């Protein structure tokens, strides 16, 4: 059984499992790698986008380094996707942790190229930005994308710094609209982040929107809760699981209503 | 197998397991309750003192409520021990989270008495405090208890507000010395808290001191790491597990040196 | 456009912006430094007292080191204020993280003096303490300051270890009353801490008290929410912003009532 865990670790992480007989290590190999990562519904690539924000938030630098390396080295996540993941995480997990995450990405990307004896490819230029610069146009884009992404019929008022300068101008007026990372991946990252931050409304609204938009299926969301439990602990995962249960009911009711003949 | 998890949940929690077929719930019943809580070396009571700080830190109010209820209702933890756990947690996990923990303790203690049709017993009076009031005497007590508890030959300088007014005057000059909670229990709580806070020196020094003092055995510490993984996630637990490995080596070397003939 | 971000970074941080073309870095320069730090209502100094607890809580040691250096090196924050910030943070964010913060302060203070070729000034002695030593007198002081600082007509009962030995005896009986840090600064730190800890009552009561006391204006509180979003992530900031909206309504109603002729 332990052999299965060791093999699973090596597959996911792209390097051998630790030689260590402590209960935490042996049970981690069996449960986290031998069981959770092997489960269906979410692919190994999908699971990277839940794992990465969790380890970036957990401040455990060794695991962060290992998971960034594994995601890039396996080819599951491209460097452009990884860098967009850092930016998305910065917004939902805070810039200081993201700043460390960003350094680890540079360091591991470098390491992979050194190990392979390859040259680092040139960075993708930032400009031109994909969104308008004119403040009024940008706020209008932000309002529309806020509605689309949150599956809501309204956007918050502009005349509040958090909402106007922050949410509409930057988070929805730019960050979510950047190419280079798919919508499913952004949903996985966002739900993981609101689950560890666990402020009451964001967890509710992002679980709702991920399901309502069909970017994540009900089964994918259930798997996300289990994967999250492994990486951020059962208490927060239990809360997430409860929110998921409630939002499924809400979404089903709305879909039933929308499908009803007029 | 699921029956075993459900039964284990009911034993630990003192109420029936949830009827819920999601992966997160079914795997939690099997792994967390059917496996981790049933393991040897740490008793069920010991495991409460790891679980409580983790759920208090996690901000998941449902699980916090459930675990406070279970710890008191099972008789594993007395109300005095529980209240000292809140104060100890306040220091190591932050007062805002402790404030909610404290309210939940009052609320669940009340609930248990209502369910049993019993009167709430009167509160234990705060005064007299067990430690000296004179500032100079108190700092001397704090310096000595800092050395004893941390197994170090020195105490930090007083003339720094964090160290003097905080650490020596309050944390080691009073909090750790309060009766009503045993040293083993304080060690379990502290290691859980430094493991989720994961600042590099505190995790190192508290794991070291818990082992060096023999308040926790090497095997108990290994079990703590696994139990912590379930309640706070594997990335932080991996880091804790690595620190434990290093501190065992250090402690063994010191013991060997101390035992050597002069 | 990026030039503006780079210049803003250098102004705030007192050292040049990183040469790094990743999305997280370029967008951080533009949004966090070029936009958020440049906004009106809160001064650069004020913003330090929101940033410091956020980076100290985030456990990202590079950003913590940089922000402590910048706050001291710019002259915006004195060493006495910085050390009181550490103690205040210890209470609201947890001692393990504060312990690292304290070490970083010592290290950066040293570095600044080495860079300038100056001698370290002697530490300010801890004793005498500014508050009474007699336990009964101290609890009375703690009860009064609890009422004053929380803008409440009552104080919690003493006969509970968290409330008596912790809150009344130490947090309000001593820590909040220490000279060396102004009330506005303590409010900024406290609101940032309750916002990342986000236990429901503390966030509510400290936002309320900061507004009710007029230590922070409504506009300053709104700016705090935006600044906090950048440093701790949008989900918790979004919750803070909602609490602020509700507490403004409550405070306005109370002021209207208090102003009404009898």
C-alpha cells in the first residue's frame, strides 16, 4: 500500500517520495497522494490550480517550492499560466504572499532550465494591456465583467474606494480579463482562496458563480472540497462543503425557474 | 468501512455523523474519524488540545462549535481547562479569534446544562492572581519561567515592549503559570498554534522545548504532526514534520552530551 | 505608465523597484504603488500602519523586511512607534508571528544604522510601567479603558480567564494604554488585524469603535478597506467593506440620537 503512495507521489511531484517513516509522512503518501490525487472528476492539472493557492497561502516554503516545480516540470501548467496564477492569487490572497510566490516561480523556472541545460525563454511583454486605459471605459468594462463573472444582474457602486478603484477598476476591469489563464482555472483558484480566507459573502458568491456559470460542474466542486481539505484542513473544508450544498440547491432552483415555460 | 467512520465520529463528537454522501464528508468520516482519531500514542483527550486551537484558528464556526461541545460534553475537558485553553490560544493565535472561541465556549457550556436540565455552576473568581504584582518581581518570575519553559539558559532583554511588557510580564510572567491547565496540554496547544502561525523561530523553539522538557515524547510529537495535518492541511504539517525531525536530532545530541561522564 | 509605478515604489520603499517583467510584479507596481499608495485621505505614514500588520501576518519574510526597513528609513515611523506596533500586533495577530516581526525590526534598525555609519541609540527602559501594579486597581483601569476604547457602557466580567486575566488585566489594562503610539495608529493596526482574523464580533466592534470615537473618519475607514485589500486579499476586504457600511449606518443613527434635543 505504501508502495502505491510512493509511486503516486513521484508521479505528481516529478521527484521521489521522502524516505521517512513518521506517521505524518507515511499517511500523507497514502492518503493525499495515493488516494486524493488519484481520484476521478478533476484531472491532475485541475488539482494543481487548487493546490498552488493553498500552498502559497500556507507559508510553508518547502511545499510551495515543490509544488511550483512539479506543476511546471510535469508540463501540466505553462509558465504563462503559472504567472497569471500568481497575479490572480495576489488579488485573492494578498500581495505579500504573492510576492513570495512570484519569487519561487522565477527560482523554480530557472532551476528547471538549468537542470535541462536549456536557455530561459524571453518574458512575454506586458504591453499592450488587453483592457481600455480610459478610466470611464475601464469602469464600464469592469461593471460588465463583474456582472458576467459573478452571475449577478448588478454591479457595486463606483463611489467607494474599495469598490470603484479596487473591484471595478482593477479586479474585474483588468485582472479577470487577462488572457493566459482559462476561466475554469480562475474558478478553481478563486474558490480555493475564498475557502481559506472564508469571509462569509465571498465564499458564498464565488461558489455560486462557479456553479451557475457551469465553469465547474457539481461533481467537480465536490472534488474541489475534498482536495482542499487535504491542503487546508478539514474545518475550513467542512464549511466550504456546507456552502457548496446550499449553493447547489440555489442554482438548481434558478435553473428550474429559467427552464420553466413562460 | 463507512460504518466504522460513522461510529468513530459519534464517539468523538458525542452526536451522530452527518447524513451526506459528498466525497469531502465520506472521506472525512473514514480518514479523520475512522483513522486519525483512533490511532494510539495520543489519547482522545490529548487530541482535543490539538483540535481545539486548529478549529478556533480556522474561522469555521460550525466545526468550532461542534468540537467545543464534544470536548465538554464527553467530559474529556473540564470547563476550567477549556477556559484556560482560550486564554492560551489568545496569546498564540490572536485575540480576535480567541474572542469568538470564548463566546462559543460560554454558549456551548450553557447548552450542555440546558440539555441536561442542570444549573450553570458559578464562575471561579479571577483574584487573587497566582503571580506577583510588583513589576520588578513579576519580570523576575517571567525571566525564570521563560528559561524553564523554553529550556534555554537566557531570557530576552526587558527593554523592548514586545519582550518586556509582553513576553516577560504577561506571557511567561503570568499566562503560562496559571493553574488549571497542565503542562502537557499547554505544550499541545502551543505546538499546534506555532504550526499554523509558522513563523520560523517560534515553531523551532516550541517543538524543541516540548521535546527537551520531556513534556511530550518523540512519538507523541509525531502523532501531533499527523493530527495537525488533518485539521490544518498537509503543507503546514509537512513543515512541522521537518522541524520535528531536526529538533529530535538536536535534543538527542544534547541528552547524550548531558549523560556523558565528565 | 510603468515608469510611474516604479517611481512610486521607490518613493514608498526608499529603494529601487525590482527589475522584473512578470505580471505580478508589473501590475503590483502599477496598481499597489502607482495607484493605491498615491490615493488621498490617508497619508503615506497612515498607510504604513495598515501595511505592517498585513505583511507581518502574511509570513512573507521578504516583504516584511522591506516594509519595516521602508517605514523606519523614510522617517515615517519612529523606532518607539514601530516597537509598540509589534506589541499591539502580538495581541491582535498572535505572538509567534509577532516574534518574527520583532526580530525583523531589530535587524532592520541595525541595518539602517550600519548603512548610515551611525551608532544604535540605547533602548528605552521598560520600567516603570505606565499602569498600576495592584491587581484590583489594574482591573479597574482595564474596565474603564475597555469602555472608553470600545465606546461601550459595560465591561466584560472578570471571572473568566480570557476576559479577566487577558482582556482586562493585560490588553486594556496595559497594552492599549502604553504611551509611544497614538490612538489613530492603534486603530489602523487593530482594524487591519481584526480584518484578517475576521472573527465576526471583533471586526464589528473595532470598526464601530474606530468610527464612533472619531479616531478614524468615514473616508479614512473607506480608504483603509482598499489598502487592506491590496495587502490581504479581496475576500476578507470585501467582508470588511460590508461591515464598514453597516457600522456607518449605526454610528450615524447614534450621533443623530445624541444630537437630538431632549
